[in-house]
C-alpha cells in the first residue's frame, strides 16, 4: 500500500512539474510574441522615415539615393541601428529557448516562428532599404499586414490555461 501512495505522489509531482513547464513556456511564448510586435514596430517606423525622406527627395528633384544615405547615416548616429540590431539579438536568443514546445503549444509556436520570419524581413529592410520607393513601401505594408494577420492567428492557436 505504501508503494501505491508513493507511486501516486510521484505521478502527481510529475503532472505538477509538467504543468509548471507548460506555464513557463506559455509565458516565454507570449513575451516573445510581444517582443516581435514591439521590435517590428521600430523597424516599420524606421522604414517610414526612409520612405518619407525618399519621397520628399523625389518631389524636390534631389538625388534620392544621396538623401536616403543621409537619412540612414543620421539613424546610425542616433543609435537607431544599434537598437534595431540589439533587439534582433534579443529575440534571436528568445527564439532559441522556445525550440522544443510542449505538444499543446506546437501550432502556436509555428505561428510565432512565422511571425519571427516576417520580423526578420522588416529588420533587413530597416537596415538596408532597397528597390524603388513604390516597391519598398509595398513590401513594408505587405509585411506589416502579414504580421498583424499572423499575430491574430497566433492568439487563436494559443491554448487556454
């Protein structure tokens, strides 16, 4: 009979530990989701800055490549590039810690990975704008819309606790 109680106690402890691990995973997953949205917002804002200055240069018949380079240099001087890169390192580290999701979080994890991919593209555009003004704006807008859509899907797939 003592073995039976011991077995029950061990099983209850294991179930409790499993739930605690799932709760910790949920917290890390939600935190990473919020970080991706916040860091993406900085990248989008930086891209909008480029876009505005790019457009003004075209309207004023200035060398838009030179104006864009000047805007990028000012962003570097103000520490925006460092912040964008530090944010990327931060989320890269967070994502590595989420690599082995509990089964109930697998689909939400997949959506978070998709969000991370979108964020990575925005990060690249914030550091290296490319293409024409129209294609650049379209790409940023498309990525922003995909991020919003994927974030909503993530929230739906997140298990309730």
